[in-house]
């Protein structure tokens, strides 16, 4: 019996020590691939003095979001409280690079990582609660990493005006 316990202890110790010394042994088949690209945005013209046409045109050209952040979750797992497995942090030009194993991922903006909070209706805005909950539970970008690197990815957001937000009906006066 003592020999059996000693042998069991010896083999268990060897397995634990080898897993510490060779971390890749635990992640067989979990090779990571480079995912690089840019987090970008276009913006809407929201009123005021009419800008020159070249400025209006430039608002429709995607530009990098300096220090933009996206949060990576497993696809199909984006619901309130689901696990964030990685954070993408862009540089001053909106560019990023991360390493992920092959799989399907859901990228979301920061507000979707916090507990769900329905905006309150007010004099100027009415919120469609079903629409807003669906928006909260929807990926901002679905990323599929196969068996190769993903380069030059462009994740483009459009920033609408205050009076044209998704799931919110605006019925107040327009700002000058």
C-alpha cells in the first residue's frame, strides 16, 4: 500500500511539475493567431452652420479611434454577465493587435460589459425597451479566427447625432 501511495504521489507530482514547466502542454490545439487591425468611426453632421462639402465628405471616411477599446467574448456567450476573455486596446491611431486561439468571438463596446441599464424616458426621448435590450445583447462585431492570422481588420462604428440614436425616439427641439 505504501508503494502504491508513493507511486501515485510521484506520478502526480511529475504531472504537476511538467505542466508548470511546459505551459503549452496544457493548451494542445490552442495555438494563438495574430489579429490586427483598426477600430474606426464615421460621424454624422448634426446641425449648426453648414460646413464645406469637403468637411461633410470627410465625416463619412472612417478614422481611427485613439485609444479605442473593445471587449472580446465567446460568440453566443454575449449576455449580461458573460465572461470577457480579452480586451483590445488601440493605440493613438486606432490600431491594435492581439493573439487569440481559433474560434468565433463577439466584440463589444464597454457599455455592453456593464450591467444592463435601460435609459429613462424623458420629455424629449422615448426608449423602446425591447429594442434597447436586443441592442445590448448584440455583438458590435463578430470575429471568426480560423487557422491563420487575421490582418488589416477594420472595425467601423458610425456615431449618429443625438436625435437619431438606435432604439430611442427623439421628439424634442433640434439643437442649433
